[in-house]
């Protein structure tokens, strides 16, 4: 039985170079016998950093947090693994429509690196929103309601809040949109086109644009899946704890 090793400094450096700095990802990183393991460890580092940063943000911004509410943070982070798998499968099916020569394994590896860099930046920015969403769950107790969306709306357009809280909410929202665009609509399509080695240097931007359209469709389908399936599972689990 193989030993399970915790992420090392080498794994952290690999995550930084290939996940956070997504433009350094090369086509070689999607192939090879150890490519999947390297991507999985980068994703593990990314999820760990995201959870740590998210927890720190909650305690700094919110202050004292009850343990049941705090447990919702790791559950939310772990459910991202299901989300990433769904995202990779849908994107693979879409890119195969135009016969981009990538197997599911290669697409999954590139998606894993993308989310490895995205999550440590995105989840901390969503921490306060997630905390407010849990408070809404405690009030209404219905796992089918869109608590995360309602929490975001409540933070952006509050009926009574300090000006700095409103500014913080809008800055956080703008940062989230920027991160999603950078990693999912710019970095991911570029790395897919690069790994598939499709088109020459003149045609590569066209293929990248096509993949960007597929990523946009994937984001839409993924959002629906999170809203009606994964979100309900999450709120059912958290509802039993709070």
C-alpha cells in the first residue's frame, strides 16, 4: 500500500508555477505518466490554501464564529472537487464537438491546474458571503433556496449598512469577476488550445476564442448544477449542523 504524503514545499512551488501562474502551464504538463498525480497534488495545495485563507477572512471580518457555522467552510471547499469533475467532463464533451484532440484525462488535468490557482483567490473573497448565506439558512431552513445569491445581493444592496461594508462588498465582487475571467475565460481556453496543439500561431487565437465560448457554456451549465444539485446537497448538510 503506497504511503500518503502531505504536500511538500516542492508541491507548493509547483502549484505556484503551474496553478497560480497559469500562463506557465505547458502542453507537456497535460501528458505523461505522472501528469495526473502532479495536477492532483497542485489541486490539493490549492484547496488547502483556499480553506485556510477563507477561514482567516471569516474570523477577521466576522469575528467570533460558532463551530457549526465554521464547519460549513471545509464542506464548501470539499464539494468543489465534485464541481471540478463536473466542469471537466462537460468541457471535454464540448471540445470534442469540434474534434479537438484531447482525451478526458488531459482536459481534467488542465481544469485541475486552473482551479488549483483560482480557488485560493476566489474562496476567501466569498467567505463573508458564505457566512451571511449560512445565517439565511438558519432563518429559513429550506435547502432549495439560493442562499449564496441572496447573501451576495444583500451585501451589495443592503438596507442598512456601514459605507465601508458596502465598499468592501463591491470591491470583493469586482475581484471575483476579474479572477473568474482571468482563469476560466482567458487562461483555461489558452491552455486547452496549447495542449491540443491546434492551429498555427496565426490561427491559435481563433481556436482559443472557440474554446472560450465552450468554457462560457460550461460555466452556465455548471452554475445550474451547483444551484439545483450541489447547492441543495450543501445546504442540507450544513442545515443538519446549524
